[in-house]
C-alpha cells in the first residue's frame, strides 16, 4: 500500500486532502525528466524566458483568489495576507522580466587578451526545499531567478502545503514552461539525500530551520554541491528614545504579528531604551489586545492560528520556560490546538528561550536598555544573523552602528523585509548565500571566465 500524507486546516482541524507520496521509481523519472529538459531549456533565449515570466505574472493576478484561498486553508494565514503574498509574487515576475537580460549578459573585462569576459551559464537541475509559512513567495523567489538563468527546478515543499505545491506546478505548466522545467516531488525528508546525491542535481536551496540547514549542508558537502541556506532568525527591533511612534509604531507591531508571527525575519526581540519604554509598552499592549482572531477566510480576521498544532506546543514550552527563568507575562500565553494567543513578555534577558532562540509565532519579547550602546550590544548578542531594524529620528547616528551589526540586513525606520530589488539572506546560524536581486540570479550559474587571444 502506498504511503500518503494529509493536509489539515489548522483553524478547523479538519482534513483537507490526502496525497499519495511518490515512489522511488517516480522520483527517478522526475530527475531524468528534469535533466533531459535542461539540455533544451538552457538554449532558450533569455528574451523567451522573460516572456514566460510575464505569463506567470498574469496568471498569478488572474487566479490570486483561488491561490490565496488554498494557502489560507492549508496554513491558516488570514486571507488578506494570502492575497498580498500572491500579488508580491507577481511583482517578482515583473522585476526579473525587466532585468534578467542585463543580469545575465556577459561581463566584459579589460585584460591583455583580445577579448575576455565572464559568462553566466546555468548549472542544471536545482533542488529547492521550501517551507510552509509563505507557500508561494518562498518558492517563487527561489524558482523564478533560477529558471530564468536557464536551470530546471525540482521542488520539495513542506508536506502541510502540498496542495499549494501542486498549484504552483500547474501554474508553470499553464504559463508555457516546457515539461520538466518545474516539477514537484511528494516525499518525506528521508528521500532528500537520495535526490541531492543524484548526478543530475547540481545544487540545492533550502529555506527552513537551523537544524534542516545543517542536514542539507552536510549532504551537499558530501556530494560537492553548492547550497544556499536561508535559515532561522531572532531579529532585534531597536526602539530608541527619539523614535517617532506616531509614524512608525504600526510598522514595529506588524514586524512581529504579521503572518501570525511565523516569519524568519520577524521582529522577535524588541530592545527599547528607557526614555520611550513606558509609551511603547502602552501602545504595544493596546494594539495586541485589539487583534481579532477568527476564521482566516474572513477579511476582518487580523490574527490566525499557527500552521500546525505541534508548532503551538513548541511555542508554549519556550514561553513557559522563559517565565520560569524570570520573564514577566504581560498579555497572552493561552492556546487552543493550533491557536496561540498573541503574547507579550517583559523583563526578558539573555539565557531565556525567547531571547536566545527563534520563536515562530505571535510572541513579543521586550527588553529594556539604558541607552543606544546597550541596545545595539543586546541586539548583537545572538547566534543568528538575518536582520536588525532600528527606529530613531537620528538616522545618521544609527548608521554609525551598521558595522557593529553582522546581519544580512540593517533597516532604519522600516521592518526587515524581502524586496526583489535587494539581496536577501543571512549570516552565522541564519545561513549563507543570497536570494533576489542580481545576486539571487547569480547563485546558480557557472561564472565562466573566457580569455581569447588571436
């Protein structure tokens, strides 16, 4: 009897669908199809690849209601946020359709040769291992530049958003991509090693946990294959005494609570200096209590469930352990199945799970700092390195701390976010490599040196 996986609506706890996992033979067929397709696809002009990107953008716009609905059903994201995610994917198509020709053009280098340049050649089949928290965006920001560079893609998506993975595969087929350009595999993690070891697969991109990143990096290393890792984070949101709360508070709050707090780049530690602390806390408590939980399919819902019940279990343990170590509960910390009540903790210090680890849910850890120097010192006290955000009117002073923060991103008066125009990625335990922008499309190409003397 074939093994199956089930998708479950985290709001109702009802089974949505059941899918048969791919057999080893089926996976081998996917690998061969991808390899066969690559040898034809790499010869397709960049202009034609960009035309197909425009097709993807149009389909995303036309079908966004359908795509958003399934996303919300599978992982509990409020429907308004699901629609926004699909729309963001469409803008990514536009970005690479406009810029890929320039990004992939030969780079002329002046040497003693009659002609010398760097060409950007595709590698082959690239494996993507993607998470459930942004079921479309995470896939698209990996797949679109990778395909446009001339590679083929195999996607291993999170099992709880299997329906989304199938929709994405159909999307690329509908857009006119050749058979084998973009394929999914329905399998557990145990098959990833076999897939990555296959000679047809040239590299892997993973977005996921630190633990998953270490596993993938080990397998890739053993097979001498490149990997891009976008892993966890516990980003600091630094709020200095002169921060303009009237203008920026909603941004700070959304940095923690959007997507029900399930984001690697969310503001997980709020480091607030003494002079503004009381005002900040008053606003944060009020805003947290005003969040509306309900059916995520209703547009009035502003906070959803977590994507799975076990995720709420993990978050509850992190919060309770932090309270045992001296954190003060201000609001929240109750849960019902996959729902976790938005929570605020004060008196948070290093050594507590909510300070040291990644909390994947609507939990805000608040730390009081004496001054800006202490605030940035606390922000740097982490094994992660995705991003830091600081809110202040004195932007020149804030820029003096850029070199002190070793993260992949430093945002002033804005939440850390991914933007097609800017490279995205982390340092330390948050991984390595970059997605998006010119850097993203260059991750999975052979930067070939060509030297010609006549």
